[in-house]
């Protein structure tokens, strides 16, 4: 009889754990730049996993994703007060904004300061921040900056992104994560199979460093769910 009771109790407790897990609320994620090449894939991945997603862009009319759990709003990541209002009540903020049209390398640091200032204003209830970063601040196997591989004409953006990372590394009172892609990131296939690293470029056996935008998005939402790289940068590659 004792064994039967213990068995029933175990089943009840196990069922309770399952029910509790099932009752966990979906993540609330706001994506700045959620209509860009990488941003839209992050949004799609988040929606596929059941998150409630808000896209904030300068021009909401360019949004193509449609879902009952998706909201599209107009906004500017450089407006810290506006960012604070958008971030209130969210679990994660993803910044996938680029400043290429027109080119404005200094905007990466301004965006970083705007985001950090906004999150600081929210105190302990502030969401975590995940930044879609650049590969130029990674080092290769010889210890050289990847930025040195990039033509001088395009190095401004790369160095602007590095300046932003340098700024984030001074921040200890806001939960941030900076995510650098492989050297080549392009549209492709969602495989869910990749490698993660810290500050060194990940390359395959042939010396190629690459990742699909789809798999990069998988890793972004993994980080949103698990918070495995808070207050540091990490990278990805095949």
C-alpha cells in the first residue's frame, strides 16, 4: 500500500511540474530593426516559439510578417525616452538596427547609449538586451582583428560596431549581450546546428567562417530564452 501511495504521489507531483511548466507565460520580445534581413528572421523565429513580439521601426509600412502575437510600431532606437516606454514590461529587447543608409558609423555607439540609458531608467524591472553586432571586433586564430580583413571603404561601420561593444563592456548595471556573427552571414537554411564561441572567429575545416541568417536567429532566441551570455559577447559559426 505504501508503495502504491508513493507511486501515485510521484505521478501527481510529476503532473504538477508539467502543468507548471506549461503555464509559464510566453516571452515578450521587442525587436528594433525587426524588418531588416536579420531582424525579420529573429522575429519569425521568436513567433514560431510562441513569443509575443513587438517590432519597432522607423517605417511600419515595410513590415511583411503577420501574426496575432505581433505588433508593429513606429519608433527610433536613438530616442532613449521612447525606448524606455517601449521596453517597459518586456522580457527582452533585441537591437538589430543598422546605420548604413545613409552611413553613420557613430550611430552604433549613440544607439548603445540610448538603449542602456533607457534600461537604466527602468531599474530592476528592465528587460535584458541582446545586440546584433558585427564580426569585425572578433580575432582570428593569429590574434588579429577581423576588421583588418575588411576593405578600408567598409571599415567605418565595422569600427563603429566595435566602439559600441567597447562601450557595452563598461556597463555592469544593465543586462546586455552582444552577439557577433561569423565573417559571412547570408540568407540560407535553418539547421539548428552550429558552434558558439566567445571572442575568436569560428571557422570550419576549410577556413571558412559562415552562418545563415536563419541559424543566427535561432541562437538569438536561444539566448533570449536562456540568458547564457549576460555581460559578454559571443559568436557563432558552422
